[in-house]
């Protein structure tokens, strides 16, 4: 069967060019000789390795089938247990929350957002804010501030809350390791103050009862300035340890907030904040103090000073709080600083924000455009 | 190695292996892997290169074949010729390699060994490239022939094996080999014709395009 070099008869009645092409292709294929480089030692080594790993005698298909089965079983178990399910972050809104509910408060890396009571201010009049009284305001504080669970100063410290906070369970917010849940009292609860019940994370420091504040009359319906979400009436964090400097700082801020929101005395709040600044020029709560000061100044109608007070608020806090930023933009727009105001409004519009904030930013932009 | 045999037996086995079968028609003892490798590694390498073409790594195939031989040696009873047994294993391993060709190509192209071989065998890189392209083109046509006929076609045309030897190797009657070879050649010619026609079409299209461009330039 060995073909002679000039024997084309085996190709049948194919035309000459096709026969020539076929011969040429076959001669090219015949010229292929890659040579053999593998040695007996390599084969023996591979055979020994195969014997050691126990795959000897096991067909490759069986190994592949076993591997595929293992993957399928693991995947099925993972799916059934929900290991692969993506956990959704709990929204910080308190709308429709029951009286005994716990308000999850976001604690981000660079600053913390706490829920506060209502705020009064003239910026809200500019905007035409329509929030009812009792809505909360956002106050941001730097990380490591006293009273934050897990912070450097008072790790896992219980936070004294309003009345129902004592009964509210202390639990972490699901979906984020960076968050800590702060119990927020319900509006209907009586204004008694107690320290939150001790848990495993809380029991490291002694709990101290805080003398209860006098009960306050209900607040009139006023639009808030720095409102984050509708929440229960003022929840204030008790000092971790009253004797410590951090506790004294916290007490002073707490009193200023009480003056502003409960006693509706922004002037008194400002006095307390001035005292705070004098006593703690590098205090841990200075960022919150600056924001409370802005709120108090707006409540007093001293919007120019409020705008100046924004200088003490770090940029990171403004970046993280569109509400603060839009407020600053409105104040800048009022005093003709339309370039800076435009920047603030545009920055707010670049990120997903609540519809109310968005509307305020758009109105501000339109006002500047005129 | 499943079983060991003495030196005396090794010589007997070697003689038996050289003839393909023992005097009794069956192997009386299990041959050594070393012996089989020494006698048949070149054959296995050549078969692997012929059957697989440039798309498979011959060394990988040979190693895998002898690992299979090592595993199955104790079960080899000598019913068939050792070369037939080895060819069947090689054919199966090459087919597996060709199935995974796409994946293997990516991996082997990254290894320096592949490049060294190309560089060392040819006078110039261009020569190596041309030769490689010619072989690849030949195997592109051969790969379109059905597997059954392709195997016989390769053994007859590239290995230049006589029909009787192919029949022994494949353990099929000689008449079957002739039929397969005839069909294989016919299929191969049909693919060559189709390829040439496609080449002519491409050439015509290229000429037309060139003419159009020249007309536009004028």
C-alpha cells in the first residue's frame, strides 16, 4: 500500500491541480517531526507521583465527575443556607417604626451620624421645608467620640437614652460591620432617663445613672434645618462616665442640645457651646458642637454667622451629609456667593439624595442662575 | 510497576516484545515499563505526532501514554499485539488532547519549551514560521476528515505503512482498512477541493477589490 512518489492513481478521477494540492499538503504534514524529548525518568517520576496521590487506576472522567459533584453539592448547600445571598443594608429611616423599635444609626468610617430632635432655622423658611415637628436632625461627629460603642475612649459604652431606650434591646445593625445601633426612644414614651441595659459589649464599663432632665412641653410644628428622617423626640446620649473629661464634654454638648431643642432656647445653647469651646478647644465633640452652633444660629436668624460657622465643619462631614451641604449652599446663595453655592448644589446633585434635598439643591441652583 | 520479573524473564519478555507476542501466543509474564519504553517510545512519539499534528504536545502525549501503560500493564494479557495495544492507547490519548486543544494551546504557547523547540530546529525564525504554517494548514484539512478514516489515511499516507500492518495495528480486517483508506482519501480530496475553491474565491474577491480601488484612484 506504500504509494510511489509519482503514483497519483490512488486519488481516483480528481483533477490534476487538486491531486497536486493533496500531495503537497500530505508532504507538508509528513515533514512534521517534533521529536521526542520526554525521558523514561520523567515518565517514572510522573508514575510515582500518580501513585502517591492515589489517582492511579482512577479514570480521569471519574475524577472530573467527582469534582463536579463536589462543586454542585457545595453550591447547593451554600444556596440553601443563604451563604451566597447578598445582605441588604438596613435603611436608617424610622418611618413607621413601632414605639419600642431600635433606630439604626449609621456609623461610618470618618464620622458618625446620630439622630437628634427637631431643629429650627430660617434656612428652612428659604427652602419651604414642610417637615413636621418631632422630626430628627442629623448631627455628625468624628470617629472615636465618647459615647460611641467601640470607640477608643469608651469602647462599648452604654448610651443613656430617653425613656423607652432603656427597655429597647441593644442589638447591632445587620448588613454592616461599621454600624452601631443606638436605641432611639419613641415619641410616646415618658421622658425618664436610664442607662441602656448592659450586654456583653456594655458590661466592660460601669453604668452610671444620669439624673433625669425635667420633662419638656411638646414642640410646635416647625420645619427643621438639618433633618435626616422622621424620628422620635430628642434622644440624647448620656455621658459614659460623668467624672471623666470625655463625660464632661458630653454633658456640655448634651446640655446645649437640650437648650436648643427641648427648651427652645437657642441663645442658651450658644452660651453653652461658647463655654464648651473655651473649655475644650480641641474637644472630641467639636465637630458636633460646630453643627449644633450652626443650627442655633439659624434658629436665631443669624444666618451670616451660621455661614461663618461652617468654616469649623470639616469637608469630610459636608461630603458625607448632603443636607449640611445644601444648607451651606443656600446660605452662600443668600449672601451672593453663587460660585461656591453652585459647587455645593452640584455636588449634592451628583449623588443620590432624598427628593427633598434634591429639590432644595435645584431651587438653589435656579436662584443662583437668576 | 505492578509486578517484577527476574533478569532472565526480562530477556524473554524483551524478545517477546520485539516480536510483539510470546512464543506461546500470550505473554507469560508482565513486561517491564522500562522495556516497553525502550522498544516503543519512538513509535508512540511518531504516532502521537502524526495523529495529533502540531496542535498536540507530543511529549505530553507520550508521557500520558506510558502512564496509562504503567497503570494497565498488569491487565495486559497479550491477546493483542503490544503495538496494537499501545497504538490504541496513543490514539485515545491523542483524541483527548485534540478535544482540549483550545485550552491546551493557550497554555502551551506560554511555555518557553515550545518556543525553544521552534527556534532550535529551524535555521531562521521565518523558516520555522513557514514550516509551522504549512504543517498547520495540512492538518487543518486532515482534521476535517472523519476520525475513523483519518487514522487510516495518516497511517497509510504519512507513516507509509502497508495495509496489512495497519490492519494488525488497528486490529481490523485488511478489507476494512482498504475501504476506510479509500473513503478517507475521497474525503480528504473533497476538503482539499473545497479549500482550493475557497482560496480562489478569496483571491477573486481580493482582485476585484484591488481593481475597484485602482478605478477609484484614477
